[in-house]
């Protein structure tokens, strides 16, 4: 049957202004939108775009203090730099391709070079105010969703030079959003680690660092977990820090370009990993396997590049191959620096060199012992995958789509056939995959990596995620544990968290691990249905739906399998509620797992008693039975 032909005339050609385009295609400018449950959600990108400008002022030697405030949904950022030129105040935040960073004499090594950042914040905010202070004068402008609603005249002021930006993200673009202080604090810590001497005040809390990346690693890996003291090396446009962990298995890196956290790495991080291997091999004069050298390494690298090229507007992966300014390529620059400085360090610190050598030999021994098991495990995983018994993948991976679409993908880990069946029928097949567990996983606390390959459930889960050799090829951006809200479901959740924290803690540290929140109650009358996630929400729903003398029907969901696929669509779609698994960097993972999963039963019992929460609805059910 022939397709109906549609007329194509001048009327079909549309020209959007800057704010219309940003609001219509926000993902082009800030990545995914989200509700604030993920560290790379749009509301944090908006915050970062504003603070980046203040950081650039600090880098240029103007302003050592930034004051950040959050009041409900209103974010404010006040720096003490040079201040936006008053005559260009409105243009800078509302005209595309307008800004001072095109002039590389003023901003040689900044993050934002395309003049888009604050325009995107302006267009995607229901309220946006910018005010500049310069040499005793000030001017401000107020916008709503990118449209100018108020512009002041030049006014006298006694304030110090600098810029103030206030904004409230637009709930039309970011429905049901809320800021998480943990993600904001992590952002601020990274800023001060990369800019020693800078002070950031956030709602009265102070962030400051003197030792840069050494402080970053010291926070992420407690002293007792370090195999040797942190190696800290600095050059003109490069800074690195590294050590080996006593307790973790895989390698972890924190990489930055011009103060921007490149969570997906890029050319600088690849060069760093390569340079460590080359230098270690040359120092010891042995061709050690690269995986043995890098096993359990924790490293950080920061470089400064003239006019960096990133692979997206959110700047999470460096694409530049050149340092700029007549310097060699990024790869050559990093390799030369590491080969020279790390080699010198190891010669001056023989105890550290010996500790590294022993660690490599231990890794080599373990790798050889696991070789046969890993081969059998891979074959088993491949066979199971072919028969599609465990993993129901999404089309992002079943088709040859762009690699960047992995950022949109999620994997639900479920228990039992009924729960996995409901989620499978309700999911978005483009981006949501389902992995079905069979029974309760093993308590992996204190076990070696060998168990990951010998235990079928763990081996297949690792294969589904594609994390055997690290997170670089992680197939899903979000790993969502979806278990029943009962005792068995909580136990399975705890066992899964133990597995991930024991062998792959960087999944949590990098913001990939989540708990799915599903409603505990359904309250409905003939006109309306309300799903409730807590006892408080249930009482509010009953009160609302009881008006007019109606008596609403109340259903308590005891398991995911009881929720029909049609209902499940409400809970894993655009209104999905996710609770991120966030690690306290000041607490050792080993100590954490030892307390909750070790053999200290009396201590744990006392902790449970002191922190007991009673499900009133469940008590009523038990009393009535």
C-alpha cells in the first residue's frame, strides 16, 4: 500500500529563537533531564554551568571565594571575580554565541568555550536573575523561562566586584525534581580539590583544599586501606595522584580537564592508564601484564588544555587529542610526564616500589589461578545469554546504535518470575532491560573474586553488565535493584548490595546503583486512583478521596508480582522513583560490610532494635489474622 504523500512547502520551515530551541531540545544542552536522583541529572548540570563561570574567574586570579545557597528549589551562586561587564549583562545570558571565552587571551584554559551554558540555565529556569557588581556600580536582570521581564538601570553599590546568579529550574522541564545535598557536596569537593586555595561556602558549610588531588584520594580511600602512601605529582598543566587499595579489586580513576570532572574519561584518562603500565614495566624491567599492574589502583589526573573538545555539551568525556599552545598531543604529554616523574618517585621511595612489585605478583598469581574458571564462566554466560534465560535486553544493545545511548539505558535486577514478568511487560523496550534472579544470592562478604565466576548468578550478572574488566564498557548507566518491600525482598537487596560493594564499589561511587521505589498502597474511588509510597501518603490519599462521603478502596502491595504490567508502567516510566546508593567516602567499605554482613550478630541485633521501624499496616494485618 502506497504511503500518503505529505506536502512540503515553505510553511513547514520553522526558525526557533535561542530559548525555544533550548526548551524544545534540552537534552542537546544539558544531557538527560531526570528528577535529581542521579548525579548527572539536568538540575546539577545547570548548577555546574553557573559555577564553572565562577571557577574560571578564580583560575584567572580574580576571586578566591564562592558562596552557594540552596533554599528549597532556588539556587544562588555569588562569586567575587571581575563581574560581567554591565553593558553586556543581558546579552551574556540571553544571546547565543556571546561571551568572554571566545577571547583566549582572557580565558586560555576554561571549560565553557561555546557561550551556551548560562543561556541554557536561563531558558530552562522558571526564574533566573543575574546581577553584576563592578567598581561601585551594579545592574541586574530578571528572566522567566528565558524571557526578559525586568532590567535595572545602573545603580550605586558598596558590594565587592563579582557576579550573582539565582535560578529555579523549571518544573515543566524537570517534573518532581529535588536537589540532593550529597551530589552538590561532591561537586563542590571536586572544585576545591582541583583549585587549591579556593573556598566554597554552601549553606554555611566550608569546602577547601590545600593538597589538591592528594586530598581527593585521601577522602576516597582511608589510610588503612592504602597499600602505600599516596603518590602526588604536579607539573605546569598536569597533576596526578595514585595508590593501590588493599581491599578493592578493580581499578578506579577520577579524571578532570580544566576543572571539569570527566566521569566518562577520555583521551587523558586513557593516556594515564597507559603511562602507568609503561613506566612500571620499564622501572622493573619486566613485561608485567597490564591488568596485574592496574589491579586495585586508585588514581586521579587533572590536565589543562587550551580550547578542549568534549564529546557532548555536558563535557563528561574529553575528545581532544591536542594540548594546544604548541605542546605535544595529550597522549605524549601525559606519557612523558608520568614516565619522568613517576620513575623518579619510585627511585626515591624504594618501599613504595617494593609494595607495588608485591601487589603485581599477587595479582598475577590470582589471575593465573582464575584463568580456567574465567574461561568456563564466560562460555557458560554466553550459552545462557543465547538462550535468553536470564537477561531480557533492551534495543539500545540489541541493535547497533550509538554508544552514547548507553547513558539512557537501565537494567532492573528482579527476583522471581512474576516480578520480572511484570517489569518486562511494562518496561520501555528501547532503553530498559531486565535481569531475573533465581532465589537468594550468596552472601559474598569476605570471599575472593573466584566466587564471582564460580557462582552462576554472580557470573551471569557480571556478564550482563560487562564489568569483568572494569567500568569502561559498562552496558547500563543505571543498575536498579527491584525487590519486594518485605523481609525476603530486603534481604535480597542487602545481598546484592554486598556483592556490588565487595567487588565493584565504583558502581556506587560513580552513581550507577539505585533502589527502585514502588508504591506500598493503592487508594482509589470511582473517579481517581492514587499510589502511595508511605503511610503518610496513604493517609493523605484517604482524606482526599473520602470527600463527598465516598469510602475509598485501599490495597496494600506485598510484592512486585502483585502489580499488573499496566500499573507498573506508572512506576518505571517518567515518574519513576529511584533511591541512589550513596557511599560515605569517610567510611571504609570493608568496615561497612563487616558490620552488616559479618559475624557480629549481637551488635547487629542491637542496631536493629535501636533503629526499628514498624509498618503499622502490616501490624494491623497480623492482628486481624
